[in-house]
C-alpha cells in the first residue's frame, strides 16, 4: 500500500475516530477535552512564537521515559511542546512538568490523527523547530508533512521488536518504508533495534541507548515509599502494571494460597479505568483488600489486610520502594511487557513473565546481571515472589545487581542531546 491510498483510508475513517473519542470521553471526560486538536484544530498558541522543540510521548510509558530528556531541554532554556495521544500520558506530563507549564516554557497538546490536513494544521499552529518522537511513534502522513516543510524529525530511544519489524515489512509496504526513510535521525536503544529499523527503511541510524536509564527516581518518592513500609510493618510483594487478563490470574493464584499474615501483596493495575473492576475481583475472591485511595499510607493498615490495591497515579516509585520484591506485569499475557528499569533503580528485585518483547534487551540484560528472574506464568511468579520475602540474602543480591545495572547504562540523554545539537539550535 502506498501513502496516497493510506491517506485516503485514514480520511475515510475520520468519522469513526471522532465517534471513538466521544465514546472514550464517556468513561474519561479528560480524554475528550480539546477534541478539535485531535483533528488539527488548535487555539492560537503563545509557544509557537518561541519555536519549541516538539516531543511526542504517546502514552504513559513514553511520557515517563521522556522525562529526563525533557528536563534536560528545559534546563537548557529551550521551549518544549509535549504531545500525547492518551489521557494517562497527558495527565502524567501535566504532573511531571507542572512548573514549566505554569511558567510558559512547556505546553501540552494532543497530536492529531494521521490525516494529511490535520498534520499540516498542527505544524502551522505550533511552528516547532524540530521534532523528537519517543521510541516507536512513526506516522506516515505526519512525517511526510514535516518533510514538506523541511522540519527535522528524529526517532529517539528508538526500539523495534522482531515481530513488529516483520509486520512492518509484510503489511506496511512502501508507506512505512517512506516514513522511516523520512526521519532525519534515528537514535536507537540497541544494535539489534538499529538493524531492524535500518531494514525497515531508516537511513540515518545510530545507537545511543535507552533514555529510561537516565530517569532519576525521585528521592522524595523513594523516601515516602520507605516510610510507608515502616508504617505497615509488613513484608511486601508488589504486582505492578497489570493488564486486563492478568489480574484475574494473579488473584486466582493468591486465593489458592494460604498467605502468611506478615506478608502484604500490593496490586497495581496499569490503567485507572481498571481500578474498580480489579477491586471487585479481589472482593469476590474473598481477599481482604483496602484501596490506596481509602487509607493514609503513613498509618498501619487495617487488621488482617491481605492486599493493598494501588489505585493512584504518579506513585509507582513509592510503591516499588515500599516493596521487598516486585513482579513487573504486562509480561504474563501477549502484551509485550513493561519497563523493569524503574524497579531496578529503587533496588527492588524483579520478576517478569515470558512476554517481554517490548523491552527484550533491557529485560535480558537485567536477568543476566542478576537483577531479575523470569517465570512462565502468574502462579509461578507469585510463588517466587513470596519465597523471596523469606530470603533476605537473595533479595539483597538482586537489589545490588539492579542498582549496578541501572548505573552502568546511564548517559543516553546526553548522547541524544549531543547528536541533536544542530537541530536544537536552529
């Protein structure tokens, strides 16, 4: 399929995209806010006159990954336009960069859907000096519109799994090859990512590493997590970033065990719309559960609490710091896994599942370093986590390995800034 046919198809489904936004907005009004932006209709923007550096972080994970890079840009006095596609990503960006937003140095907006006219209106309204797409957000019409106006665009901390590369080559045709070729710079996480991106059409590819290793864990959040643990006076096993379909498996495994009354399981769904449903699953399983939103975590938990549901946003580092061991989920279904780096950075031993292709290099290295172990399913992962609660020497060894692992990979942000220096000062 060539780009002309692709553009016609995207334009044809525009009414369906509008309907999708309205339906999602019924569950989360924030998702439907500023709906016109999703179709390239923007209010006059003060930041456009500053020629901002445009950073696109599609969702929650990419927004958190981009934090150290955006902070480095802000520290250099550069204006930043931060775009998203999901409500969780935009909320997290608002939290992370509240001061810069208040000072007018950073502005958030939705990135439009990949329709030619919408992309043109986006660039007309925002006037960026250059663009940084985080990890894997390559959209053919967006790249084409940037090329037409000679706007440099880089794919930063770029990654591409073997499965995605095969799908791109099989189904993307000339459209995706043209998009990858239209990137002015591709800064890949690993040599394997670089080769796959080159095979898909990217021309100017180099390896800089993963900027997630430079995401400094907030000392205040870590200290808060340690204070929670002290208040609870329990051994804590976290099950973090669970996806729909994983919670039921972990809850079934929990309900089938006789839990040590000194142990606490901390269950943290990935998406806030899952909080209520997961709470009901826990109650139906007969597990005595309290919600983070319903307690003061600086106080002892109610007597007999077995599970604490982490129904809050922006506290993951505190959850990890409060835990003796963490199961990083998203990897026990064919989702591709979640990032284990944040847990390692807090010195928390990690357990992952079999499906980690989204973070395969980082996961494989973490396992090789001794910071993480892999288990085949939820039941085995839970059994390993609960076993580690009673193995202080094993936990300490994994904790120190995780800290060394993160420290050894630091520096990717500076390599990105060095590579992009000519574009940032345009």
